[in-house]
C-alpha cells in the first residue's frame, strides 16, 4: 500500500537525504591522503571533477601544446642542402667550405687550417681579400663558357688600410652597357674585430654571398636576373662602416644601385631575421620567400640600442635613423637605396669575442639565409616595374617604415599599413568598451521584466539594484586586470633589481633561467591581486548591508546555518558573465593604449583582443539571447499556471529585485495549496521539487562515483558548470598564445645576450619588465578561469615556492660561464719617451736633423697604462680584485695610479716587468739642404731620411708628421727601400687643415720604417723649424702582447673570472707610442 506524504514531509525527507549524501561524501574523501585532497580535490563548489579540470588539466593542455607548437614551429630550420644539388640551387654544404676557410677550422687530424681573425689591416685580412679575389675570379672565368649567359666583372677598391671587392653580374645580351641599368646590391663584410675569428660575424654572410654568386651565374636565363646584381664584399665595417661608405662615395657602380640587401650578424645561431627595412614600398618584395622570418619588433628594439649599426645605416635608413638625407655625424653621408637588413641574432653570447668560430653557425642557418636572399634577388631583378623605377632622392618625402609586418611561425608573411591597423584597433576598442555595458543593461531590463532566478540581479536587496551591482562588479574586475598588469610586472622588476644587486646579471647565463626568474614572480603578483579581488567581492556579498545575499531556495532565512552561505558559489557562477565582460573591456583598454601610442609592435595586443573578444562577444551574445528567449517563453507558460493557481503574477513581479519578497510570495502559494490539500502537492510543485532534488543528487553522485569516471559524467559536469565558456576561451586564446610564445622566444634570446654590451645599469629590471609583460599577455585570459577554480591560495604557494627556488638557483652561481663570459674592453697604452713625467706621461725625444742624430729608446723612460671597461652596467671592481689575487697583491690595496672614472671603467699604471718596448732606435740617416723657388721666393728645401728600428716584428703602425706654421710644401712618404713601401702595403692620408700627414703600414711584418721627409722653409725661420713625428705601433693578439694582457686572459682560462675581451674593430689592444721632436 502506497504511503502519501505531505509536502512538508517530502521536504524534510529531501533535506535528510542531502545530509546523508554529504556525510558519505566526507567519508569518501577521508580515505584519500591529505595532500591529494587539499591540493587537487578540495570542493569549491562541491564537485570532484570541476576543480582539477580547471586547475590542472586545462592549463597543462593549453600552455603545454602552445609552448610545444610555438617553439617547434618558430625554431624550425630548413635542412642544409648537400653540394650535389644543382649549382643554381643554394647549398649550405658548398657555402660552409668558404665559411671554414675564412674563420678557420680543425681538420680530422686536429690541425688548424684557414684564416681566423681578420681585423682590418692584418695579414689575415689581406689573405681573406686574396681568397675572395681567387674565388670570384674563378667564377668570372666561367663567363667564357657559351652556356653561361652572364657577364662577370670584378673590381677592387683599396682605401686606407682596407680593400673592397666588388663583383657585378649582368646579362651578356643587355642592350647597351650594364652601367645604364639599375642594379641590385648584396653586401657583407669580411673583416672581423680583434680576438674574434668572425665565424658568424661576418664570415657567414660572405660565405653565403659567394654561394649566391655561384647560384646566379649558373641560373638559366629564363629564370635568372634581367638586371645587374652587384656583390659587395666590403672591408673596414668593424672600424666604422668604412667599406660601405667608400663604395657609395667613390665607386662608379654605386650610382646605379636601386635595391640592396645587407647581411650581418649580432648572434651566432638560428635563422636569419630581417631586422629592419628602409620603407614600406619594399615590403611586398619579401612576399614569396620560402622561409619568411621578419618582425617589426626588431626595428623598434633597435631604437633602444642607439650604438647598434650596420652597413644598412649607410646604404639606406629607416625610422630609427632620424632622417634619410645627406649627413650623419658618426658614419658620414647616408644614401637613399631601398632594402633590407638580414641578421643572425639568436644567442649572441659569442658576438665579437674569440668564441665566434665556424662551429657557432648552426647547421641550416646558411640554408635559411641563402634560400630567402636568392629568391628575393631573382624575383626583384626579373620585375621590370621595380628595377625600371626612379630611385628615391633626398628631396622626396620621407618614406620611413610605417607598416606593421611580421611572420607567423616562419610559415607566412603578413604586412599591412598603419591606417588598416588603426581601423582594426578602433573597431575593437568601440566594440570591447561599449558592448559589455550594453549587454549588462539589456540583460538587466529583461531579467527585471521576466523572472530569472539565475541572474545576479535577483540576489540583491532593493537598496542597491542589480544593475548597479553588476556594473560595480564589472568595474571591480577591470580594476583587478589593470592591477594584475601593474603589480605583476612591479614584483618582477623588484626581483630583478634585488637579484642584480646581490649577484649581478645572475640570469645572463641562460634565457630560460631569466624566464622562470621573472615569470614566476609575475604570476605570483597576478594571482595575489585576483585573490584580493575575489575576497573583496565575497566579503561585499557576505557583509555589506546593501549587498547581503539570501539563498534562493525553499529554505527560510531563519533556517540557514551560521556557516552556510552561497556567496562564494554566486561568485563562481552568477558572476561568470561579468568576469568575461570585464575581460573584454580590459582588452579594449589595452587596444586603446596601442592605438594611442601607435607602436607597431603592439600588433600582438590587438591580435589577442581580436581573437578573444571575438569569441567572447559571440559566446556572450548567444548565451544571453538563448537565456532571454527561454525567459520570455517560460514567462508566458508560468503566467497561465499561476493564473490557474489563483496567484497574482503582478504582485510577484512587483517584488522587483527584492529576493525576500519573491520567497515570501512562493511560500504563501505553497501554504495555500497545503491548506487545500495537505496530503499531496500540485504537479507544479512536484515537478519543481523533483528538478531540485535531481540537480543536487547528480552533483554529489559525480563526486561519489568519481572512481568509476565515465565520459557521460564528464559531459554532465561540462554542461552543469558551464565549462563550455572555459573550453571556447581556451580555444580562442590558443592561436595568439602560440604566436606570442614564438615572438617572446625570439625576443628573449636577442635581448638577454645583448645586455652584456648594451651599457644598461641594472639591466635585470629591463629583462624583468619584458618577461613580466609577456607573461601577463599569455595568462590574463586565464584569470576568469582562476576565479572559477577558486584555488588562489594553492597557486600562490605553488608560484611562490617556484619563485623562491629559482631565486636561490640564480644566486647560487655567477651569471657568467665559460661559454657565456662577461665582455670587457681591454686597452694598454705604453708611452715611450726620454724620461717619465709624473709617472703618467713621457717626455718626447729631441732629434737634430742636420746633426744626423741617433736616439736609443729605453724602457726606463717609458710608462704604461692599462685600462679596462665593462659594457654591461656592472661594476668592474670584482675583476680588479681577481687580478690582484692572481698577482699576489692585497685586494684592499690599489695598483699604482689606480683611477676609476666610473664604476665600469678603471685604469692603472703597469710595472716595468709587465710591458715591453718594441721601438729600439731612431736615426737620421741623411740630411740635405738646398734652394727651392716657391712663388718667386727662394726658400730652403730640406730632404731628410729617418729610420725607426724595432726589436720585434710589427704588422700595423701609424706614423704621423705635423709641421709648424713656418713650414711649407711638407711631403712625407715611405722610402722605396722600406718593405711596406716597396710592396705598396701602406696608406697615406693628408690633412691640409693642420698640415698633418699620416702613413699607415699594414698587411705585413716589418722591423723598421724608413721614411723620407721634405719641406720648404725661409731663411729667417730655418733655425726655428720644428716637426713633430708621432709613431704608434699596434698589436691585437694576446700571444704577441704584454704580460698584463696575458694575465687577464688567465682569469678566463683558469675560471677565476669568466671574462673575455670585446673587440672594437681596430687593432688597438696594445698601443706603443713615441713622439719625436725633429729640429734643425
């Protein structure tokens, strides 16, 4: 016999079942270890699957797959082609032959071969010149083959101590002369800095160009260039872009150059990046390259490094070069060619140091560079519309780059104008800032008109309307996002400053260490801010009189337990829309900042905004439309049901946003029905109770039966907890996350190594800001999910612990290693004289020309000063202390005349046993006095020959003679019996302003200099005639220099201090200087 229960009995039964289920749930969790229960499955809200899904599974899938794809695709490099491929195809194997010969290599028997260091004016520099002449001459000889349709011309351009080698390739069947056609210029430099073998910088570019020359010569005529292509192997780039300047100023072929590609290196591995372009008009010429690798961020980063410059600065200019016309104070005249700057930039730890060998050039790097350049040269030189156009003149409007350009994972190339960028950003800003407010207002109106128990509007007192509450929470979350950005980066910057003050540049040894060192504190700050936002919202609901929350259920207010509240659950569920609307609003603010600043590198920001806001808007609109339609439909059916039950819907609606009035109306209806028939409920009540009971039962069953997990259970939780929001947002954020990871990976591997020579104090703060910004961009869209998971405390402990661990690891070791040493500039200047003045200067030697004087040069009259300077913004003191320890000098005492101009630059005097004097004797070998008619006036004509003898071999020296105002027609030249004079291995420079003449000897060893001097002087001034002869001898190698330099090198070899000399491009590590006063 069936037993009929009253409604109150049924309600009591339901509550008892609920308590029993809760007890069983507690017992089930007590069987689990505490750590698992606490860290993974804490019920908030009470659902076993919900928390770990949001906190662990989804983040791992999202970030793990994005990192994997971003790094693999971004770092993918083409396969190096063997030498067996046809000659018209680029082969890295063939190019590496030239790379090895120029930078030096060890053969199978461990014998060193090739050249190595090629500093301008050195013997190896001359041998490199000869090697290039031989290689290009061989290719030029192929033009005699009738199957080769090209004419190959070779031109050498000597200047100062350098030599440019220029090769022009043009069709044999050109109408007229190649001089009548515009040309495409390819340029790289074959010199290197002292110490460095110049493997990447720039033997890689030279080797690539030799192979490109081979490719073009063998290209069939129907696919080859229709216009001339010029290959410029320039010299003197490291000394101040001298080769490019000499070519553009003086070589006739430069007058018809229309396009150019400059190839250089500031890194050692990876792919060749197009660092910058001259203007927007050439960007379309990059389309179609097989391996696009280009980004506007590179160009904008160079604005922060004003000291960085390549031959690109001479051939053309870009936005960061101030203006494109005429004169630059440092590098001379700039020209108006249009082109690209290709650069190897990845991990430039070895740049301009002895570590830059042929082995530093990663396999596949040359293939990437050569394939792209070959495609670009051929496509442009076959395009009549480009090569027949009028070149830019200085009078034209500035055409600096204004377009946004970048590649996507090295797969395809995108570029568009700033106008298009502004329009896109303006649309995003309007939609993102207006739509959230509009949706909230419409939703408020509909929920006010129709009874919507899921709307947060129904949960607040009438004192503060639901609309005000929602807008206030919207503002709260927007402020939370803004503070997350500011506080997250601030904490990272503080960590950077503190770490730098304890262990300078501790992050320098590995970009990955820098990422974790500054990324984890950023995450800690982001989570800390959002925990505060969560607590503020929760306390507002619980405590504030105008925001007191009441349960919308069958319970009366008096039945609630002291610790029973749904405020937290309301924060997790009912405010979902507000969090996502606030996120949309925040991305709109970021896009507005991008629009105002007009930084083209901010394309990442509005790419994120476009992807996320688009999906958010679609989801929000669809969600709200479905809810609104449901409310309108159910409202009509409810009206009929209430009317049949005798309930006045108007009275129910007039309750407005007062939840208590709505509950009271519902209780009155139920009491009325219970009075009419106490033995049963109405069908409507039965249906309502069954629905609520089923909902609660299913929630607990998922937890209890988690061990028997099934996809059906998962799908139920997915729908019940509205996880479709999270999944769609994860999908929407995946594409921009992958792109951001790729860009971040490139940027961090460029910026971290370059800080060693960027002269930025506390550079850790800059690195921290960059890492913090990118971490925020990659995680801000995950913040609403954090609020749903509500595991802030756990995440704070996790990220705080990881941050502390990484900081300990960073501080435990020096930031410099054997492979990634600190770069220090070393210089030693020895002043040779007749006596020492104040321990610093040396008196000049006095020489009588007419008396045929002979002067012996002794070390006792000399003084030597050693100076060292760091370019990383870190104090030089630790290096000095280590050197003192090496020499057994007390660290608390100073060297002789130790002076520090600033904390990064110090100098001191060297003891006599730590320097040598190569000059041995100065002698006047002949002196003749005659008469010379100058402008109708008889004057004394003097001819003299002087000899400077050396005690050891010197390759480079500079001899300068300067006369007083009385002397006229001064002539100074090497004697024909001087080895350098006989072999023409010298350069002569005349400065007419101050009557100064320089003779630079280079390219061969010499042990003496024989010089002829002639001048005219009047009888009245003959006895007071005075000439000043200054001699500078240069040495570049540690092997051939003094003990002090060798000792400093031992600090690196013995791992006492990981320091390496940073080359400057001129042979000036050790300079020996003497001044001779030549008198009558």
